C-alpha cells in the first residue's frame, strides 16, 4: 500500500474518546517494549509518528492512526512491565479489554513478540484470548534484524511451541529497522479488508 497520508487521529483511554466506527481497524497487542510503535512507524513509512521509547510501558493510551482515510492502525498499551503498580496494571488491562470487547469495526488484532525471546505466560494468555475471540492468530516477531536469518527457524519454532501455534506461517519475522516484510504485511491487511468488504 502506498501511504499518502497518515495521522495520529485520537488518543483514548475510555470508549467515549474513540473515533467513530467509520473505518476498519487493525490493532496491535504485545508486551511493553516489544516494538509496537516502531512497527507502526515502519508500516506507515514515518520515523516518529508513533512515539517510541526505550522506557517500557510508555504507551499508556490507545493510539488511533488514520491511514489514507481508508483504515486505522491501533496501538494498544503494552502489558507485562514489572515496574508499575498493580492498580496501574489493572487500569491498562481494563483499557485494552474495553476496546477489544466493544469495537465493531475491528477486523484483526495482531500479537507482537520479540523474536529473540520466548513468549511469556502473558503473551500466551493474550494469544489464547484473541483466538477465542475468533481472530486469525497472526503473530509478528519483531526485531528480526537482531538475529541472523539462519536462526529465524529456530526462534520461530520456540514461539510456535510456546503459543501452541500449529501453522508456523502465521508467525512473521519483522524488522522495523530495514522494513523487512512491510509490503507483505500490507498485503495481508488488504486481503482481510477485501474479505470483510465482500461479506
């Protein structure tokens, strides 16, 4: 997809702050510091549209990015950061759940994991939740530039085993640094939009 226009449309905590349900949405879930903001910047061919940070837990809101006035990419708050209070963790969980439970125009939620590390129990919990909701089970394995391509299969096998994924083609190695797999991800999104548009 050629990105002609991309804007941060809304920053929301509660449902009443969401944009209208006038465009299809793709949301991204994952641990704090897994690289969701960098992923969105790479997908939109922008360097700093989605604010990135070396501090885990930086994204504490739901950020809605409007793309070409055609669809939205939605950055959900990262989970699993140890250095926040239980109250704050529960708050983030409620923010995520409220969005996932109430968004009619949400087509797909994609889980992001760091390709270098075994997924956590929280990653598994999120993945199982998404599968139970009927999403397709696409997993983006970020930071793929940090390992050699010769090691991809080994790390994908680890992710597949931990998340109990049978079809390893659903795990997509992705690098925000060299934009590896950006075009392929857009093809996936466009296929999903076509499917729902014809429905």
